[in-house]
C-alpha cells in the first residue's frame, strides 16, 4: 500500500495497545511490525525519531502480493494478542482510539473482530463502513450483507477493512485473509469465516476515525 500525506499515526499513549501496519500491529513486549512496499517515508521518520529503540520493524517484499496476503505475512512476524488492520489513508481523530477497541473486545469474549465508525473528511458517516445481516431467506448473499447507516453499536456481518481489530489467535485459526482476494472484499470473507465459527463481528459507533479513501495498492 502507498502511504499518504493525509495519513497520521496513533497518538503515543495508544501505541502500546496495538501494532500499526500499512499496517501496524503490536505484541505485549511493545514491538511493532510494519509490512509494505512504499514505506520509505515512514521508515525514515519513525526509525530516526520516535522509534530509535527499534519498536517498529520494517519488512519489504519485491512483489506486490496484495492487501490480504501482505497482512498474512505480517501476522506471522509477531506474536501479538491483537492485530490492527490499518490502511494508510486513516486519520485518528480521537484519543485512546485503539485502547477503546481493545477494551471492548476484551470485555466481550464473543467479539473477535471490531471496527469503528468511519467518517468522511466532511464528517459524514462513510457509506459501506459495515454490512448488516441479510435476511435468512436471502441465502445467496448471506456473506455480503447490506449497508444501512447507523449510530448504534451492534453486531454486524462485516466491518470495513480500512481499519479493524481482530484477535490474532482467531486470525490464525481461520487461516488469515484469503490470498485470492488481491484487493477489496477480503474483509467480508474473513468476517464471514469468523462468524461461521460462532464468533461475533462488532461495529462500534462510539469510536470514530476518518477514512480519506483512494489510497490503495496497485497490482504491479
């Protein structure tokens, strides 16, 4: 994924709660792991400034393997309790954003994936930041769900891959992202496989982030 001038990273007080990926993720020991292809700007900033003590590790690949497979590779590099999937076009606008996501997933043992409400730069709820359950009789689309704007936190069919938190043991259990999804829809498939095991996917409207949009990886 390509980084954006608009992208900002989590405030310092939250960095101990989750790793950052173009992705960042994090383990209990405080080490972060980054996987990406165009991260020279981030590497220069964070290795020379805040992360002189190597709290962040950078991993690069010669080929673009896609969003999902890139995160699969990253997840194998660390033993974090949680993985934070985070696009480079996300703006953290509230304090303790990651901590609040971790707290919610920690308090409810049935929740294994949690995503915040996505806002546009004009402060509107971003369309398709989550998917509602399809009616049971609509079996052919049960994995996809449908969008309905909501300010209420609740269980959903899926949350946006722009940013969400998942328990790493569950991510590993279901085999991570399906690498056949190069870009787009991989989060729908992942959420569906987690729900098939009886776990919950949760849309938390009390936590809000801005999704600039349009900063994605290209197959090359």
